């Protein structure tokens, strides 16, 4: 599953920003990527209240970004083309595409006369041994050429992204929408509200199906785009309408038709206290269980930030979280008996909030999570982490890491969000790493609210936490930051790079894996390096 947001969303957000002249727009209209301009808050970390008032007010440097490339003749021709155009990112030497002269930077526009809307079209339309493709070459000239291949041979072309027209946008008014709660000036790709069935199939994003047309439904069935990931939230029509808006029933009706046609769905419920929990949740689960095409249901708690005023509570209290676990337990028992799987899964936050330091003893066993297909929804992460940590202890890796830390004479500070407390402290205290790997728990002041997961930590909050504990003493700790806080470009959610976080923190950082066996191996290597952080 792709890490959200997908590259396609990043590119569309950049294009939309360019058209609107908004911050974050690329200088060149044909540039498929964009580097966000620093926002006022980014230039002044104290402006959002994210830093300690006593901290220096020096602004951090915005993320480094290469100058955008000027649009090519092919880019301009593709922009003027009346239909979608798929940008070629790479061509394998000796392949059928290479043989006819296709090159990176060219575009494909059609296959056997049919427009090329996305990678699904390409796989579907270009399945034969001979196809005729429309193209735009590097000079901006359009034409057609025939591709031929041997049985089983790949065409040898790689595209940039998977959506070649436009990412479909959300037309709902969800009362819980997280993207509507982001700070002013957030990166455009974080607030672009996609609702695209193709990204649901290809990248695992959740969709409401409220914007599907009859042609979309026919295409999903014909091209067997299954399974999809569907935002369900509630089965009662009136309740679902109150939660997501006036198009809610359209989405439910579309889901019913797709299920009847053999399309499967992984469903998600964003649970709101006093809204769709309790009896409403039980009713929704009964409705979903009666439809075998719904493969499983993941329940995630309402998340809210400090940048809004309507939402103020979720399932953060132990009794509230435990009540949700009790509500789903009968459904899990029945599903295990009848289908061999718990079927309905609670996000890890429910277990953490209900059991605190004793969380590892209460999260379900790995076998219940199957292939961990809901991992990106925060379901099964604690179980995976705990089991991986146990393997590190049982296999001697934790002891070797402890010895390396002792030999180096410096403790390791592992940056984590508040969601990992207090169970991570308890886990470490009972291992050879006690007193050697010490969590640096960082409060998320950038988003605030009940946002506590490590993956949503902002660079400025990490820097403030390191600075607050007086980094630079002797021996100086080795500060390690999980890789999950960075996107593929090495940038945090508040547009800081590792060097800019280091500058603001006054201490060097090392970026490591999120998995214990991997990060312990990396820590051993870091401590052994002559130029260790």
C-alpha cells in the first residue's frame, strides 16, 4: 500500500496551486512536482505556539528544493491535448517501447484509439501482443505507432504516477474531515481531498463512492477493480447523511450494486462519540456482516486538531475506549467461528487508550491480523512492533545493542509520539535496553487536539523537545528519529528537512527504521561509525 498522499495527489495539488497562484505553486506550469513555499508559521515556529515560549525565536530554514524544470515541448503539447496524457518516466533498453523510439519525457495518449486515463486502462487495454498507441514525442509532435511483443514480454515502459487525467475530488461535507482541520498554509497535497476509486484500488485510499457515475460503476465491474476500500461510517441513511452530507445515500447504493456484481470491499468506520458508536455501531456492523463481499471492517477513532472548534472529544479515556472494544467483541467471536477471521478490527488507539502500560498483553495476536492489510489505518502496528521487539530480545540483538551503547558511553534517545506511552516504557524497562534506549516522548503541538501518533510529528516539535532537555551535554545522547515522520523527499509535515531540524534542535539526528530489529541494527552501526551523530 502506498504511503499517503500518493505521488498523483502531490502532483495534482501542485498543478492546482499553480493555476490558482497559491503558495506552493511550481514556477513552471509544466513541472509535475512542486516544492511548497514556506508559510508564515513555518518561517516563525513560535507563531503557532508550537515551541516553548522561552526558546529562541530564530526561524528554521524551509525545506531545500531544486529549481523547477522548464516545461518541455512535450509537456506543453500534453497540456494542450484534449484528453489525458501519460508521462513516460523510464523506458527499458531493448524493450518493445524502446525499439519504436519512445523515450522518457514522451507521453502516451491512447491505446487502440481508447484514451489512457490511468494505469488500470494501460494494463487492461495493452494486454495483447500487438497494440497501437498514440504518443507525443519530445518535440511535441503527436502520432501513432504499433508496439509488438513476445508472449509474456513486458512493454518496457514506466509511467509517472498511476492517474493520467485528474484525481477525483471529494464532494462530501464530512463533519469529522481531518483535512479541514489542518493549520493555515499547510502543504497543498495534505489538504487536497481526494475521493478517487482508482486510488482506492491501486494505492489503498478510502473512498465514499458518492461521486461515482454509472459509467464508473460499469468500469469497476468490467475491469474487476476489486477489492476497493470504502468509507462506510454508518449504515443508517439518515445518520450517514448527517455525517458526510447529502450525497451519502448515493454512495451506499453504489456500494450495494458493486457488492452484488462481485466487487469486494474493505470498509472503514470513523467512530464519533455519541454519533455513530453504541447502538449505531452495532447496527452498522450487523448490516456489513450480512454482506459477504465486505471483507473486513476497520474502526478508527475520531481524530481532531486544535485548528478547529467543533470537535473536542474522542475515545481517549480508558472507559470510552474499552466500551468500543466490548461492542465489537461479539462480532469478532462470531466471525472467527464462521469465517476464521475476526473480521472487524479496532485501531490500535482503542487498545492503547483502554489498557495504557498493559497494552501489549491485550492487543490481538498476529494471527488475527492475517496479512496486516489494515496496517496503514493504524491497525496491527502495536502487535507488529511488540512481536518484532520480542524477536530482537530472544535473538540476542537487544543485548548486542545494549553492549554497543555501553561501549560508546552514550545513551540513545528514541523520538516517539505520545501514543507509544506508557506501553513502550514498560517494554523497554523489561529488556536489556533498559536505561540505554530511552524514549523522547514528543507532544504534538503543531496539530494539537488528540493527535499523538509518531508519524504525524512535526519537525519543530521534535526540535523543541530536544532543545528543552538541554542537548549538547557530555556524553551527548544519540538522537534517533523514525523514518515515518518524513515523506519520500525527506521533508516533515511542517516542511522541515533533517538538517533544519538539527539546526533548530542544536543536536545531530539519525533517521532509522520504525521496526525494532531494524532500528537496533542501525543503532549498532551508528555507534560504531567514527563520525557517529
